[in-house]
């Protein structure tokens, strides 16, 4: 028969009280370890990348695993020499975490992807949007958020041009 404890007019099974206290203590211990790991991981400034642009960062020594929070916002490509190319894929923010072989966090940095800067012109026709890069002559530039017809037509023209360039290079 398990002993019961009376508290505030209620009866509790002593075993369930001990288990509850152990669970709370275990959770506190896990939180303390997680905070210690996070505190040990160097936090530096955010990596700011423009949409469709790349930035190079240096990984900490002994990085074994690289985690990207949301690869639809930013993508990474590991290069030799401990370098990583971070490419802006979509607007927003995410994070990049570098881990060693034991799972210790070596680095955690935010990645913020913003819109293009420079001589960009956006033309609105009602709710339809077209983007042009004016450097110095205005040319079509597809950007997330452009109207579907404009986006599709521009990407199609780029694809045709790329295929023609590949075919011309193969003939040489």
C-alpha cells in the first residue's frame, strides 16, 4: 500500500509527488544545460544578404554539421577552407547553426534577407507589379512579388537565352 499525503484537504499519492518533483527538477536541469550550451555558443551580428545575392562567412573550427532554419529564405553552400556561401532565396529572416561532432553549438547567427537595393524601379498596373533594374538602362528583373505573367515571361526569356549560350559554346 502506497502512503498518501494530505495537503489542503486533498490526498495525494506520495509516489506521484516524488515523480512530479523529479520531473520538474529534470526539466530545470535540461533548461540549465541548454542555457549553458547557448551561452557557450558565440553570437555575433546578423548576416544581412540581399535577395538573389551571396555573402561569404567563415565557419568556426571543427564544424561538422551546418543547420539552416528555413532554406526557402537562405541557402548555404560549404566551400573548402571552412568557408560558407550564404545566398538569399526569399524575404525574411532565419538562422544558421554550426555544430561540432558531439552536437555542441559552435555558432548561431541570424540571417536576414532583404530586397534589392540600388537603381530598382517597380511599376504597378493595378495590383500587377513589374520590376526593372536600371543600371543605367532599365531592363527586366524578376523579383519575388512580381505578377505571375511578368515573372513567367521574364524567366522564360532568360531560359531561352541561357540555352542559346550553351548551344553556341558547344559549337566552338
